[in-house]
């Protein structure tokens, strides 16, 4: 079992099949967005379903902050797809069939069920925020959003002088000079 990850450490990469029948890799997601990883157990359990619903309700707020959600569970794919459908989740659930959760320091509780955990990963694949286990996903998301808002913008601030040069170049070279 790996030690629990701490803020500032590298987030282990993974390649997991999603409910959209695509192979998702963390290294492909982080260059353009912050990533919230929610590790959970059996989605039939009320706690996990409630957490997934909270994530779904906060999805648009997270997206506005350039942050996506990935739910990760060792549950078999048919049950994950049914959960996504039942809860109308607009984010992927990933089947952790090779126990990548262990590389994040997540281990089963005494009853062999995972305690839920939340991580925020930045564009450099570093852990920005973590709660392992997480007591409240709603409170965790408030803290995650505050952390994201403190980060430098993902969109570079380009001086207007540079923008004007690019526009002038496009107008004169690509579109051609205007004829009166």
C-alpha cells in the first residue's frame, strides 16, 4: 500500500476505462483543466450516491473555473453506467479495475469498502488539495473551488498590443486589404 499523497506531490497517472467507453489518462486531462478526482466504492450505497449527486449539482460551477470531475470506483462497468444514467451524471465514471486507488494511498476500510476521497490535481499533475478520506463532498468542493480561484489563470493575459498586431496581420495577410 502506498502512503497517502500530500499537497504538492505528483499525482500518479492512470489509464482507466470510462462510462463513455473511452480510455482516460490523467496526463491527457490536466494540461487544459484542473481535475477533481472522487474515489468511491459501491455506487448503490446511499453515501456514494449522495456524493455523486453533489458533484453533479456543482459541475457547472467547477467548469466555470476550468475544472472537470472524474469519478473513480472499483465497481464493474455495467453498474457504473447504470449509476451515471440513473443520476443523470454529466461527468465520466471510471472503472478502477487495476486498483490505481492504492497509488493515491486509498485503502479499503474495515468492511472492505473504500472510504471516499477527493483530490484536486493541477496542470502540472501536482496535488493541490486532498481529503483522504473526505467527510463531506459539499464542504470539500467549497475548499476546492477556493483553491482553484487562488491559482493563476489558465488563460494567459496577452497584452492588447500583441492582440492588435495579430489582428492586423490576419486582416492584411489572410483576408487581404480592404477595397473601398
